[in-house]
């Protein structure tokens, strides 16, 4: 059976001919826009009868594969009775840095179009022209060559021969993968209660090309319950790729383990884990220039061999494996992982690679999206992460400093920075009695000022890149991009802090932009143990009409957990008064029920206050405290302290909503109880009140959207650390009188509602 390999002209020739180094030095952010304008400007000079953006396609059989190659030719011209293929390329570097004979990858692209054209039109030869245009000066350089049909046929055959081993490798693997997916059995002896229901819902969602919002309790095994049906859908060729998105590094380990378990049951799957650049970089200081990094130097000359090698020999492309092969082939491990993502069957990565417009995997074509499923783990985290991704801010201080730095040196930078600094000073005088206040719009003067700054910076940065200028340039550019998105989902506000003042474009409701960034994928599955209340999450995560929703009951017996509520006030103004009684409750619990406990506090300051008094009266009790800014090694050491079957109790003090309150598995006797201090409400602040007012104006309960739902989510996540398997038993103590109010009672899980007052 002949396999069809669909590939664009550009992708094909870049794979074969791309060369050179990674270079993260400054490049004008407007280069892509300028390039588009240059293309359009050149195409307007074409004569009558000339054609632009001509769609071309061909089929080339080779060794059992059919290569379906297509693309758009910039220009198909007719000059002096001859046909000319025109390929337009914009460039920003000085003209003397341009290769005199052009670049091999550009010639290759144009020659592929030429081959398709002469073949379709039964010509014997054709002229091929590269039109290089400088984006700023619009200076042009024309390079032209004549090629016969025989020459083009030989060239295309060489290109296909170079690409075929890689295509064959992927095709052979895909066949093995699909067969293994079809034969794969659920990799455990049986399903836990609720697992089969969740797996069935995920499979149906992918099959029906829908979105799913799934509330599935902690401990059910959500990772395998979402991945397994996705693998079965892949075996039936409904999808060709899966993204598993997580908010925390610790969760990615569980995903890798799930794939490893399925691998031991026969699954043949290429999985790649993308680790943040600053964590995976081999250099002491991240500097992606060929002069500073041997792994950036000539990266594109070595990357094809590196990709072929790792795909030939490995299925699990996790951080350790990628680093090993990156050192072997002397390639940047971060860029290597991104390039591998386009060949992998499953990609494990952070939310931002799909939803953040600044870092998304942009080479994933629309056709590829249609055969890709997105699994969004701990989806409740995407609410605030979405707000963060689509917000931007600028503050006065950098412009004041740049004004000083460039005075008498670069007049354009000095004038632009001075203008913005003065506008910020004017802003400080508005609403003088308020620290924060809403702006109706960005003033025309301010927008003109920051555009003037971008233009001035783009003149200087290619020659020299002072860190503050470069950093400020990128911040301004991001601000401008977000400003283009402004609508009723945003609020613009100013905040004063001593001598500084900040303007923030605050995305209050990320639903529309999350929906847009996720558009085109076959299916998206949002799941979490705490996706409650469901209508709130469907609304704020960009759900739409026709989406599926499912709520799985807990698989665990109510008698596995004893829930207690202590009606004490933990409100800020009552904390001093109730601190001793809270310490007494902790002491009493540990005395009556010895074991390992995690206590979660709404703030670090509150944690330290209670910890200090607790240790003062309980010197013999083993304690461990979450520190600010813990490294991964320190986090692992914190969790490792919770050992099973200890003879003495251990009390861990941690922050509600922090690194230990979700995504942590302390099974069996490693954790005997959880104490939650407070209802988790975010601190009352200007931004939260903006959220409250925004949703209230829409006729929704703004206080619940801004405070109650996010707060209770933290409580539920923290409590969910306790019962992780069918054999776990433990105690949950909720300390706050508000837990007895109907608003909060309604949001508690069913198994927590059989509580005892203490």
C-alpha cells in the first residue's frame, strides 16, 4: 500500500537546505509585517497578465511513498515571451552581508515551484528569479537563472532522496504506532470507579470533534483516563497528535510515567517533553548567539542528523534523553525539543505553548491542528494564567533611566524616552488622592510616544543592544500587541508606587482569547478535580454552545476520610485573637491522631505567625516549612520528609494555592491529615475588585467570580492531597466559621458534607 506524504514546498526545502546558526540577537519585531508589505508592493509592479500568489501542487512517487507537495508561488511572470518564476525575499541586514549568489534554501524553493510549473505546462525550460528587497531602504537585488526541465527533475529527485529517509522513518513509526494503539489494553487490572466513564467521555469528545469540561475527583487517575482514550482515537486515525498541557513541572512526571506504563503494555509512541529554556540551557548564562554558544553555532547544519538519530533510537524524549542527544550532536536542547515537537506523537508542555500568542508553536499548520487533540490538565489554573498571558504593563522608571543613559548620545532615544517619562508624570497628577484608578482609554499622545520609541530603538538595537533598552523594547512591543486586542474584556488602569507609575492593560475575562488561541484543534479536553462550579469554568475558559460536560463522583468511600469543621474566624483583623486557639486545635489533633500532616495557610505571613507560636509550645514535634522561592531539589526534599510508618508525627506548614497544595501525591501513610486555615479568598485588591465589578455588570455574581470560586478551589485542591487511593484513610480539618455558610457548603464535595463540628 502506497502512503501519501503531504508537505509544503517551504517545509520540504527548509528541511533539506536550511543551514547556519541560532541567533537571538535583536531583530525588528515589525520584520514580518514589513516582509508582507514588501511582497505586496513588489506584486503591485507586476505587468498585466502576470499572476501573483499562484497555488501549485504536484505528486511525486518515490520508493513506496507518494509525496503530495504544494505551495504558493509569489509571482508567475511573462517577460519577453518567457515565463519567469519570481520568489520575493525581504531582508533587514546590510546589503553587503547578503550572499552574492543568494541562499540555497531560497533557490530551492523557487526551483520547486519552477519544476511544478514546467511539468504542468509541458515546458522545456523556465527562468527563475530571486527578488531580494531591503525592508527599510527598499533597495532591490535581482538574481536570475535559467533551468531546463531535465535540470529541475534532477534537482527535485535529489531533494526527495534527501528527505525520504526521514519521511520513511516517520511513516514506518506511524504504522507501528497506530497498530499498537489499536491493540493497547487499559494498563491496569481494572478501572477505578468513574475512570471508564471519564475515558468514554474523552473518546467521544475526540470522535465528535467537540470540547469537554470534566470534573473528575483527585485520585481517580485522570492522567491515564484521558491519555488512554486519546491513544485509542489515534489508533483509529481520528487524531495524529496529542498535546498534554500542564501548569507545573511536577505534573509532567506523572504524564511521562503514564506513557511509560502504556509503553510496557506495547504502546509505540514518540513523546517529547518541552522544558523551559532557562532550565535546560547548557550555558551558565543563556546567550543564544553563535559567538557565545557552541550549541547555537551551526545549529541548523546539525539538527537534521540529531533529529533522525533520536527518533531512530528513542521513544521517550524527556529532558534527560534530549540533553544526552543534544550534547552528542552539539545542538541547543531547548530548540531541539521544539523541533522534535513537530515530529512527535505526544507533546508534554506548559499551557503557554498553545494559548500564549508570544510563545505558541506557530509552525503547526491548520491541517495539522485538525488532527490534534489538546488535553488541559488542572484546567482551573488556566483562568489566572490566561489573564496573565493576555495582559501587559509599562512603568515609568525604565524610560526615566533610558532618558539619562542616552542624553547627548542618541537623540532619538533620548527624545522618545523623555516624552514617555513626561506622559507618566502627567498621569501621576491625575486622581492624586488615589493609588490606583481606571483609564477610559490609552491617550493618543501615549500611543504615539511608544510607537516613536519603538522606531528609535529599532535604529539602535541592530548596532548595539544595551540590556535595559532591549528589555524595554520587548516590553513596549508586547504592550502594543496587547493594545491591539483591547475590547470589553479588558480594563486599562494606572497604579502609583512611590516615584513610579504603571499603566496596565488587564485582561479581566480571558474567555474570548482562550477560545481564539484554541481554535482549529480537533478537540480540547479541560479537566480538573476542582472544576466546580462547572458553569463558571465553562464561561471563563471559553466554552461554547454544544460543548460536552461531565462530573465524575468520587471513587472513594465516605468512611475513608473524617472531616471536621472548627468555626473560628481567620479573617485578617481576627487572626491575632484566634491564633492560640488554632495552635491548640493542631496540638489536639496530633495528640489524638498521630501522623504526618500538612497545614495550609492563606498567606506566608500568617503561616510564619502560627508556626512561631506552635514551635514555641511544641519543641519536640517535627516540623517542616515551605520556604519562599524553593528550588526543585528543595521541593523534593520537603516532600521526601513525609515518610510512611514514622514513629513520630511530622507537621508541614505550607501556603494555600502554593506549590504543595496541588499536583502532589503522598500516598498511604505518607500523609495522614490535612488542615486548611481559611476559605482561601484572594486578598482584597484593586484587580480583584475590577473582576468583581466587571462580572456584576454582566448580571453575574461578581463577588463569587472574583473571590469565592478561586478561593474555594484552593481549599479543594489542598484537601485533595489526602485520599489518593482506595486504601488511604485520613483526616481533614477546615478551620473557618465561613465553611458553615450555605454559599461555601454548596461548593464542598459530597464526601466532605458529612462533617463533625469541633
